[in-house]
C-alpha cells in the first residue's frame, strides 16, 4: 500500500474538571470526551524522503515540525527506522486552538496511517502509548469515541453514551492559550470538588441529568475575561439548548439539543463572524 486517506474527528468535553498539578507539570483531569461528526481529511502518500505537508485551508498553520502531523511522523519514522518519507495533504475543517482537539486528532490519524502504510501491526494500547508522547488529548482517538478521561489523558475508560441528540458548535474569533488557561486556574476551587465517578447513560435525558451540574472549570476564568463566550451561551440557551458550555480550554462553545433549532433561529445564531457547525455525536473508529 502506497497511500491512504483518513478522516480525523473533533471532540467535545461534555464536562471537564481540572484537578491537582502533577510532579511532571501536567494536571490531572476528569472529563467525558465525546467524538463528533466534524472532520479534518488527510491523504498520506509514501515518498522517497522527507515530509511534505500541504494544507488546504485559510488558517495560518505551520507545515514544519511545529505541526503535530510532522512531529508525529518524525517520531514514528525514527522509532521504527522507517525508510523514505511522506507527502501529506490536509483539508482542515476543525477550527484550530478551539478546544476541539483538531491537532490531536490529526496526530492520531498520522499514527494510524503510518501503522497501516508500513504494516507495523501496532495494537491499540501501543498506539495510545505513542500518542501520549505527542499530546495529552491524542490517546482518546484510539478509544470508542465516548470515554471518561482521567490522569493527564492517558487513563481512558470507554463508556456507552447516547448518540440520539444534536450539537451546535460555535467558535468565535478568539485565541485562548491552553497553557495560560491552566496557569490562571484557581486549583483551590477546582480540587475541592473531588473526582467525578459516573457510569454510562442510556438516553439523552439521563445524560443531561448526569452532567448538568458538572461544568467546565475553565469557564469560570474565561467567561469573565471574554464576555462574548457568555453571549454565545445565552444565544444557544435561547435557541433551546439543554446544556451550553465551553469545550476544553475554549473558545468553542457547544449546545446540546433534542432537535436542531429551526432555520430562522439558526439564522439569528449565524450572524457575525462566529463559525457555526451542526454535528452529531459519533463513535469510533472513524478513520476509514
């Protein structure tokens, strides 16, 4: 096999608790991750040498080793002493630095593609271990797509969750640094809440009941600093969202709906420079 095409899904945090800082300078978290039907598309072709990344996007993404795709490819080529190189074309649909783990998903897709192209026969645990060397969110994409995430992201417990609901993702034109978000957290407030211990949910109503009182710890600091996030939450709630909250360290805010808002309501939401996407929760793998 000389080439393959992969679709890399986004994720949302149905809730996110940030716990204590670890000795390795990461933070322990407790979160439910849910994969959603918003995809980057990647095409990998074997080449004679080096890595050539072409990005079909208006975003200003690096195409060198500062891109997680190239970083991941370099790691695997060195670790497994692979010959040649790769030409990679990326169609970028997931907003960057938006709390949706688009870069992490692209990195996971790269691991999967190299495993497939070079017949490495890596198991899921092996790919998860490699993924953690790239970033804390990357191992999730080797799960069922519905998982309780603890530790720094390496402890993944697949959980069955409903998929019979609708999601609106709204991303305003903000850049929020993940590192700065962690630095600004008041851990004295977050660690006092304890670790969440929840099991599966059988339907959407039960999901809402389980997570309605468990929010995103980053919202406390970001809603005060970025009033636009509060306005987006208000818009989603007025449109009928059962829950509206931020994903990851933001700035994407999502709303969970029994059914999608009417077109007239969507028109009101989509005014301005907000990126608005309708998605559904999905299960993985979504690679092929």
